C-alpha cells in the first residue's frame, strides 16, 4: 500500500545551524545520486511522497525526528543540492515567501527543460490545486506556510507542503504524487499518517463527501437568491438555544465544531461563481477567492437543509543515523556525517566506472551507517 499522506510535527523555534545545513546539502546530494543511479527519477519522486521515507531522510541528514523543521529544512537542503540541468529534476517553492514563488520558478525551470506551454500550465495548476485542497477542501485547522513542488523534465511531480495549527503549535505535512492522483478532489492522498487525530475535520475530498460536492455545485449554479434563502434558514437553526447551553451558561462553552457556521457569505463572490457556472467541484474549488468559509458554508447547507452529509472524519491514518540537532537521541557527530558523505560520493564514482561493490555495500546498510563517538 502506498503511504502517501500527512505527518504531524511540533513547532521547534530557531533555524538550522550553518555547519549542519552545509552537511545536509552534501549528504542529500550523495543520497540523491545513489537513488537516481540505481532507481531513476520516478522512484525518487515516489519515495519523497512517502512520509515514512521522507521522515527517515530528514533524520539521516541529522534533523530532529519530530520537528516541524524536518520538512522545511530537508526540502531546503534538497533544493540547494539539486541542479535541474544536471539531474533532470528540479525543486520549486519553499517556506513562507519562497512558497509564493513556486509558480514563477516552475515557469523558469519549465523553459530550461523546453517543456511545452501546456505542460508548464499543468504543473502550475497542480501547484495551485494541491495547496487549495489542503488549505480549503480539507479543513483541519492547519494553515499552509510551506509548499514545495519537485518535478522532472518528463512532467512527473511530487508535492510536499506543511501547515501550522497556531493553537496547538503542531505542523501537519501533506504529501502528493502525480502517479497516484486521479483527480484533485476525491481522496488524492492514498494514506495519511499522524500522531494526532482530531475529532471533527471537514474533509471535502473524502469519497463520503461526493454527494455534498454535487449539492455544493448545484447550489452555486442556481440563482443566488435561493442560496440566500437557505442561508437565512440555517442561521435561524444556529440561533436556537439548547438545555445544554442553559445548564452551562456561566461556563465558557466551545461550540460543537461541525455546527460552526461562517458569520457571513461573500454574496458578490457567489454572484461571480454563478456567472462562471462551474462544471464540477474541482472547477468550483479552483475559482480564485473561493476559500474555507465558502466551502464550509456550502457543505453545511448541503448537510442541514438537504440531508447530504460531508465527511467529518480526520483523513489522517521515524530513524536516526547521525543524531539530531537538539541532541536527541544524541548530538550530531559531524565527523561521522562527513565520512558518510565521502562514502556515498566514492560509491557513486566507483559505480559509474563499473564497480558496484560499494553501491551494494551502501544498500546493505539499511538507513546508512550509524556512527557513534568513540
């Protein structure tokens, strides 16, 4: 079973030390060359889309097994290590402001690869839609702040992105792989891992939300006045008081999550959507300005008025080689990390001239050699 999906990681402050990041870049370059030589680009992308393998890679590079920086720093090291023209594979995007440069970077690299305009457009659309799905269609309280697309000159891709929950200080990482995506709005993650499962998550990508998707499209394609009528009915329902409310009126009560309605709807946007007449849910989600509030309001109207319930189930379903930045399970052994890099580089050189013994030796080392201080 493919383990493409999500990982939950706590926020750790600070940044990667220069001495560590430099070694991460060199070691990741060596690992990349081994994988490309032995298995090819498609397999490298497949492994990046596996959260277990990616987490192991971060740990092999000396990062903390449970840190949110495992995603951002590892992707940063890969981006630094990978020369698009040398390897036929490229990394676009990054953390914060760098994530917003993904579209322009995809365009520039696509031109380097002499990709057709349609191929570049598809990659840019993928970047937008993977972010839109995990920020809007899957409402798990994690706002994206990191987005990286790794793609090859033949158009194959993987996406690794991360969102932060400001209430819990936990990050959640999302993995995508082009080979496993039939469409963007029906279970695009084959499987998802996490340490934390939330009680109520609106997952509009679940197969159990298909009927709600269809109702949502029908609602926006109908006269907006009808939607206003339904909205008014729902607000009346929301304002009803219960015995539970009365019994706990002196306590701070957190409303039930799945009955939390957006305070308002952007009716100008609804009129715009009505003029567009989206053909399906993906078209609806792709419209600029359609955000979490719109998606949630349509889902709740579908549920409470028309009886089509969306999925409220959280869609969620690590190894050390050189220690961790924070000294867990032990401090990074710089000498050992440098030696590992040399071993891998020498193995590549030997393999390229026909001697595969060192490559075979490396493969037998499972997750590479674990060195300890003498």
